[in-house]
C-alpha cells in the first residue's frame, strides 16, 4: 500500500530561492530503507528525551515498540507529541497505540 503524499509547504525564510520540496516517493524510499530512527519525546518536566530506536515504515506510518515503563512510554502517556528522525528525513505526529507497548506515528 502506498503512502498518500502530504501537501508540501516550504518556508521561504528557510529555503534557497527556487527550492522545491523533495518528491514524496523519494521520502518514502528513505523511510522504507532506514533501520534506525531517533525518537524524540518530552518528559513531564519539559526536558527532551531522545533515543535511537529500530522502527519500520509500513502503510504510511512509522511503527516502533516500547515497554510501558520505558521513559518514552511514560513521556507519551503525558504528552503524545513525538518527532522521529532518521539520518535524512524528520517526521512528526501523534502515536496511536496498536498493541501493548506499540505506537504509530504517521504524517499529517
């Protein structure tokens, strides 16, 4: 199943003149081939928590696992904002619980 392409929005203040967004097909190729992501969440005291984590891009969503007592799970229960990076492509979203200890973050 292919991922629906999001609507690109380049901020002219941060883009070179004449810049164009990366085609969605290229982004999906990078996400599908990545084996490691850095998952960023926010602790209850406001400090960031970033951890490397294996994840899988499938059917338009990023899947990753965590245990209920792990820091990222504790953070996500209090604040469902999450950001994931691989070495080339950042993404943001809100996880959706699928099975015990599993989250899903897709683009919006």
